[in-house]
C-alpha cells in the first residue's frame, strides 16, 4: 500500500479538512445566533407592547378618577405605581416564553402561565 510522501498532498488535505471544520462551526454558530436574535426581537416587542398597554390603562384610570370625560370630581392622581408596570411586563414575557416553545400544547401553556406571580 503506497503512503503519500508528497508534502503537497498532506498540506492540501489539511487545508481542505480545516476549511470544512471551520464552515461547520460557523454554520452551527450562525443558527444559534439567529434563534437568539429572534427571541430577543420577540421580547423587545413584548416589552414595547406591555409599556403601551400600561400607559393606556393608566390614562383610562386617570379619566375614571377625574370623573369621566364629561368632568365631575377631580382627584389628585400621580400615575399608576411602578409595581403595576412590573406585573404587566412580567405577564408579557411569560406569554412570549410560553409561545416561543417548539411544541405549544395546552399542558405546556398551563405550566408556563401558572408560574408564581410577582408580588
């Protein structure tokens, strides 16, 4: 059985092999980066929507406490407490976690959404 004694065949084989290994590692890394980017985008959108919802609820509460749109009794109101904001954002992030799983089933949703609520 002949052995390759030509140094160029050894160099060429090692270059091709290292290029294949590098390409495989880059492919795996890019797939992880893409999924992380998608999750990050979902969470950013969920937080933006939660903030908008919180601001809308605060505006409705101010109108209600002021006696409605037509006027009436006026109460001093300094906005909703920050604790309410935390609850709204926490709830939105739990929904994102629940629906970002590969298999969304009723039991998975119940488990994800029945986590302890923040106090």
